[in-house]
C-alpha cells in the first residue's frame, strides 16, 4: 500500500508538471505580443522565462532520478518473479500436501501483486518518457555556445513593400519630406528586407545574487555596398549590445541601449530600423550608456521605477573619417551626458496604466570657447481608455538635443561661416511629441493611429542663421501622421498595412509633403 501511494503521488506530481509545462506555450500563443512593450513588461516577461527555464532544468534532474529509480524497481520486480516462480526451493512438496488450497491462493495473490506492480512501473515509465521528450525538446531550442551558459536566438525576418508619392530624405526609411527634384516622377515603388533584425541573448551565472545576461541585436540598414543592385545587399549594423545584472528590485545595465528617457514608440512594422516618427517628434537614440534602475513596490499592482544614468555625449554629428574616430562636440566637453527618469505604473488585466517624467543634460564644446548647455524635459504615458482602447505618447522640450533626434538631428545653427573660429553659434530650441490610439478589435487584430510634431522654434533662427552657412536647408518643423492595421494570425507571424504622411517646413522655403503606403510581412523567431 505504501508503494502504491508513493507511485500514485509521483504520477500526480509528474502530471501537474507536464500540465504546467504544456500550458505556458499555449497561453503565450493566445496573447499577442504588444509592440513595443514597456520596460516593466519586458522585465516581467524575462522573469517568467527564467522561472520556466529553472523549472525545465529541475524537471530534467527529476527525470534522471526517476529513470534511475525505475531501474531499481525493475530489478526488484525480477527478483520477486524469481521467488514466485520457484516454490519448490522452499519445501513446496510439504506445503502442497498439507494445504494445497492455501498454496494456490498464495501463488495467485503473488501473481496479481506482481502484475499490478509491473503495470505501475510501465505507466510511470510512459509518463517519464513523455515528459522527458518534451523537456529535451525545450532544451534543444537553446543555441549551443562555447561556454556552459545558455543562449537564445531571436529576431524577425521582415519584408516591406511600399509606394511613395513625393520625395524624401530616404526612399524606404523616410524621416522628412523634400521637394521633388525637377524632372523626377512624383510616384515611386520599391521593396526591402534590410529592416530584418537578428539578436542573441546570453544567460550568465549569478553574481552577488544577481542574474547576469547579455544581448546584442543587429539589422541590415547600415548602408549599401558599391555594386550593382547594391540596394538589395544592406550592410549589417549594430543596434544595441548590453550587459545586465538583475536583482529582485534593482538592475544595472551597461552597453549601447535604447534611450531609457524616452521608452515608448508608435506601433509600426513599416519602420523598425528607425523608430516610427524618428526626427518628427519621437526622441530616440541607441547610445552607449551606464544606468541603474530601482523598482519600489507600492502595492501588489503599483510600482514606482527610478532610473539614472550617464550617456556618451553625442549630438548627431557625422563622422569625419570612415575608419578613424574623432570626438564630437559633446565628447570634447570632457564629461558625459546625464539622464534621470521616474515612472509610476499600475498593472491591469490586459493593459497597464503608467506615467513617466525624465530630464537630460549634456554640455557641448564646439571649440574656440563656444559652449552650449543642452537640456531637455520629457514625459511619457500609457492610458487604457477602455478595455480595447489605449492612448500612449510622449512630449519633450529642450535645447541642443539634436543627438536625441529633436529638430531633425540639429543641435546648433551657425550665425556665419562655420570655417571661421569666432563665428557665433546658437543651440536650437525645440519642442515636440507624438500620441497614438490603439484599438484591439480581437486578440489577433489591432488598429493604430498616430500623429507627431517636431518644432524647432523658427523665431530663434530667423535673422541669426541662414541656409548658406548651415550645410543645407534649416528645417523648422516636421509633422507626421500614420494609420495602420496589424494582424497576427499566430504569435510568430505578423501581417501589416500602413499609410503614413510626412510634412516638412524649412525655415526659408515652402513646405513639402510625402505619402507612403506599404505592406509588411514578418516571421518572428
């Protein structure tokens, strides 16, 4: 009876573990990924993945122990059979003469016990083999590395096809509109896969109680080789590469990462190589940085997050040389840029409510004693208006923050010939932001509409700077609008259609407009 209870309990444990293991992927397929998720959601998802991996490893160990115990049980079963099949060795003749009926009854009972024990062992072996196969299947999805630490491959293979009406700075990744050149047709059609992304995540050891990990992500939007049809052979480009130490409430991040001061972006699969509305109201940067994050749990559902860090002090200058690096104006100041953000969030059943506020400061040295104190204040929000309707967006106001994408990447303007050392400069005043409405018709289908605006105050530019001394047109305002539909028939398959409009207002010339209609198809892995 004790043996029967033990195996019954062990079978229940394995059945529960199998149910948990099989139900997690199913739930993940039922809930489509939100694009883009906030930092809290990403951390929660990472914690769940790590817990699942820990459970899988524990099950592998338990599976090995169970198999060893099954071997011992089979040996005991064979020994029992030998005893039951050789009654003559223990005086079977005398026992048969004295009590033949009892002997027959005892032999029959022993045979029944042996059969029941064999059936339990077979059932346990079948359950263990099934769970072991599933565990091995999960284990084989890990990427093999030269070290003992696990790695995970991730990314998206994405194709974009588009039709543009008007002219812009980039055919497949437009950021602002330009006048149509004389003699050029108004409409153009094209396609690209250079927005496909590939990344790998490494899970390292625990250090001082913290989980360590690293992640690197690339795309193919780094330019084109000088060859026939070179537009089809996009060069690999580093997006992000970071190292993380994660404690329960604190994280330390070092590397080239997204701008934590501006964590959100509009949903768009037509623009992944650059976030949607980059240089048109959406601050962004993939910048080398060192930051620390701490999360305070106000209640079971409410969290306050505090983030602080330093950045490589960049200001969107082009490199002076293709191979040798020279310092930019921010780096010539001898100090990094600084950032601070605080956010409050409340978890919900389907959507979270969050508000964030951030500040930025970086000093720039444009040589010959010309300094600019760049600064910015930012705000971001995610507000569920209804069960299927969500409002999100960001706002900023600052000076000299072209390195973060404001003023179409312009940090300063020159008040004369930039070749002269004493030509005055002025930091560009800018304000802007974006807002998006997301409507989820079903768990697999959503509609998104967004508007944006980036305004470099022209009153501070007119009369001080001209196009002739500032390397081309000085753009005073850049506006954007988009509408798209995103369909996810499966969690790893994305189909989308989008219409986008950009309208750009240079300081000293008339505005230009570009319309882009496109479709996207991608497989996530």
